[in-house]
C-alpha cells in the first residue's frame, strides 16, 4: 500500500474510503460492523491527534447520542483485540488510541507535553543494538519515548554558547 503523502493529515474527504478500508479488514477478520464501531474508527481517522477513550466517546456521542459510553469503551477493547486500533501511553495521563496501521513511535517532551510521531525506522539502530546485545525485542509502540523537545531544550536554562 503506497501512501504518497506521508505526514499529510487525512482530511474528511479521504475519510470515507479509509473507514471502508478499515471496516473491510475488520470484516475479513470475522468482526461485526456496528454503528458504534464505525463511529469509533471515524473518530480516530478524523482527528489530527490521538484521542483518549473519553474523547472518542464524546465524538461518537456527538454523532449518535444514543450510543452509551460503556458501548464505546467495550468497542475500543474489541477493536484492539481484533488488531484494528491500539493504545499508547504518552505519559501519566490516560492512554490514547490510534489506528494500528500507523506504524510509528511517539516522542513526548517532558517540559511542554509536545508530542510527535517518529517512524519505526528512527529506532532501528537502537532496536538492532538491543537485540544483538541482550536478545531484547524493542517495542517502541506501546509507550512513548520521553525527552526534551528542541524548543524547550534551547530556551530552558541552557547557557548561551
Ligand atoms: Zn500514534
Ligand atoms: Zn518542549
Ligand atoms: Zn498499555
């Protein structure tokens, strides 16, 4: 699957086809398509940022007020078991969700909370080193990597050169 515009936000126009593509995979995997499931997937595709379960619930209920919050939470669990979405811990707060086809790790600034996505390849040298030295399989997907962003690093308490 060639995406010619990496990093381009998925606009509302791209969403319909993308939702169908994801729901198609879900169907192939034996999953049922329900209104709540479709809305959860839509919510994740439409938002430029990863969302907490609470934020996803709010989005779903804005479109379908009769979908109960417990239904949304149950569907998040089920969609995750089916491999369609996954959750990520960015820091101390609640986990956020993204679509599983988004293959990236997350960098979080511990000063300002800025979050960015880094492609899996950005970690490949570290992954190889850990594998070679410890036989350790690095997982950069589940937890974010903490650090200090270039803005905070250059402005906060660093003496001018
Ligand atoms: Zn992500
Ligand atoms: Zn920062
Ligand atoms: Zn977790």
